[in-house]
């Protein structure tokens, strides 16, 4: 149990028997009466945003959440197979579970899967991933005066991002998975 007065951005609480993450909160101290907390919470299962108000002394339950590091093995039609890194159990997830990160699903890569009451509810890819460029146009010297121009490139997972002109096919680049931005080219020998 956690007091509503101790809730912060990122806190996870159980509300109406479902897990929520607090995205915004505001402590309000009216002239009369007790302090209360206004929150915006995101349902971790459905993704819906809800606004709720709690008295500062109100107790909120914490959800039974568990993060497991799992390695993506392969997909078979609409089934995606992951392996638990600790006990080597294999878990099959459907397309609904992976649709948010499908652009960054790479075999043999580790992902963090959030479980609520023993059921997977969210998959998080690594913050940065190294991916091979499978298709891009060749950059032509002199295309830009400042050197800040970019071109589209298709990566091994199928995602298309903008990269600098000097990036070529078969180069390995580092990508930020949060916003699909190019970070740097990796020199692998």
C-alpha cells in the first residue's frame, strides 16, 4: 500500500483491479478542507488515460507487476516466441502484444516483458539497438552545403528511418527505439 500523498510521476498503482501508471499529478491545498491529489493515470493493459482525484491520506494498492528479461527467438504466423533468460521457458505471444514494438523485433535480442498477475501486458525494446541497413540510396558528395541532409533507409527489421547521407547499405547503425532516430554508425570489422 502506498499513500496517495506519496504518488509521483511513474508510480504504479492498482485502481479498480487494474494496473495504472501515474503520468501527471498535482497536489492541491484548498483554503478549507484537506489536501487532495489530482492525477492522470494510464492503464497499463488498455493504454487508456483516466483522471482521478484522491485524498492525500488515502491508501492505494500497488499492483503485482514483474519485469522479466526475455530473448526473442522467432515468429510463426501471428505467434511470437520469447525465451525467459532465467529458466529458459518459452512463451508465445500474439500480434497484439508486439504491435507497438514490431519495428524493433530482432531475433536473439533481449526485451523486457512486464507481467501483471502472471500475464504479459507490455514489451519494452532496448533503449538503443544496432541494426543493419538493408536498403538506401547512395549519398552523393556535394548534395548539401551544411552536411545535415538525410535520406530514408530501410533497416533489417523493416522499419524505415532517416539517416545521414554517408550511411550506405550493409552499414550497422545505432537507433533510438523511443523515437526511431539515427544515433550513429557503428564500425564493425
